C-alpha cells in the first residue's frame, strides 16, 4: 500500500513539473505536502532545478541515459508530434527521479534493505547465424570481410556487425534463392538487403529473404522483431508474419511478432503502411505515422491505436523504453535479451507498471536495482534464472 501511495505521489509531482496535472491531483498533492514538515521540505528540494539535475545524473550512472534518449526521441519524432512526445519522454525521465527520491526519503526513516544479489547476468551482444541457400551455415560473429560469404553473382559483406548484399537486383530468368538470418536469444544484428533496405534484428528473431529481388514484389518472412527502413523502388515491399502481412513502398516501421506474445504489433515511424490480417476476418488497415496496429493472436481481432512510437523502436538505439508497461511484458523482453528464464512469483507484480529508460548494454542487476527503486520488489539471480518477488 505504501509503495502504491508513493507511485501516486510521484506521478502527481511529475505531472506538476510537466504542467499537465489535473485539479483533483493538484489538490491531493497539496494535501500531502501540508501533511507534515518533512513532506514540505522534500517537495521544495525536489522542485529545485539543481536537485533534479543531480538526481538525473545519479540515474544516468544507474542506467538512465537522458541526453541520448532526448536526442533519439527528437530525431524519431521530427515529422510527427515532437512537442507532445518530448513532454511525454520528459515525464518518463522525471518520474524515476521523483519516485526514487521518495524511496530514499522512506529509507532514511526505515533503513536500507539488504541486497539479494548472489550473481549477475551480462547483457546480450551482436551475433547471428546465416543459413545460406546452398545449405551452408555461417557464424557471422566469427566472419569478417567477404572471403567465405561469396555466392554466384552476389557479394556478402559482413563488416561492423552488419551483413550486406551487393549486386542483388535479379531478372525474371533468375531462380529465387533465399537466405535466413537467425538472431538467438541474447543477440541482435543488422542487415542490408539486396535492394538497399536496412533491417535491425532484435533477439530471438528469424528473417527469411531472397538473395536477389525480382518481379513486382519484394517479399520477406519474419518471426520475432525487426525494424525496417525500406528503400523506395516502386515495387511493393511485403513482410509476412504468421497471421499478418505488412505492405509498404518506402518507409520506416517496426514489427513485433514473437510466438510468446499475446499480440503482434506493427508501429509506423514514417511513410504509409497497409496491414492485412489472415484468417476468416481478412481485415485490412492503412496506417499513418504515429500509429500502431495490434493483432490479437488468439481472436484474430486487429485494431489501430495512436502511440508514442519511440517506446517501440528504442531497442534499435540500444535502449529499453518503458512507458506504463506491465512487468510481465517487461520481463519477457529482458529474458530474450539476457537469455535467462525470469519468474515473477506474485500475480499482483505481473500487472504492476513501470516508467523508465534504460541502456540495454548493462548487467541485468543494474536494471533490476532500478526496478527496486520504483517498485515493491526484490530479486534473486541464480545462474541463468531470475526470480522476482515482493519485497518484505
């Protein structure tokens, strides 16, 4: 109960700092401030710009990269809702500072709990396996240059953890040959297709694609998560997922289509996209930038929502961006990136939500410690297994 109250107070203060607090929230916050002298002194210190700056610096060292995040958000949102998104991301950055400060105030009275870390887990890395059309399998993490990746009429370069194809525009007389790039749990990789389309591949992802494109369509097959920057060539580019197809000409978008997720998501950054669902419904939705289409994998129902796009594409910038995200979904993301099994003991904790921006290339304990500052949780790390439980 105390933790829930802290979160409410933190949200009110963050809302006031952003100028978006409601009259009801403002009244409740003022009542809390006047409750006692400690609350008043805490609030006055917190709204001081120098104090907030120092606390943000602490969170930077603790996994919060404010400058890079704000730069990224502004770049991604330039064509759409930059002002509104900047305010939202600023709220995400301020919220952990506020709630963290509240918890520090609580710790001053009650003492700091002992940490339960007995081990740690390193972050993932850039790695992938390439399955070639002639049956060869290549560990891309151990290959650089072009020597062992040459095919007839094609040169494959694997430099700086980017696999790229050259000489890949075919004719109708060519046979269609497919390669598959496989990114394991605990990995990520980048790919440049034969037409120049750039693809960022997240953990536990498979992408099957032609070595050369020809005909009126460019078609690829995805399982997992990938961000696409499609080169405009006048030919439709189509991504096939189980139960959902996405058609574009030239645009940037993210697709999340994991088997263990209850929904598939297509998030449009810029351009124009048509999403088609399979099955009996056969729904089609044309998307505009700043929107996301979600397909329920159980019911087949497909709907479109306005979203903060940066929340769904931050992973390719080496960031986790959590905005009102429940812990169950968060832990599935962390499990894929750190290649661990994560167990949440309490059903109540699974539904608790978190706001924060965290660098991906941190040990898992850094992220879990940040969660401890904002949630009523404790955790234990045992080899490749993490147990999340309610703090006592």
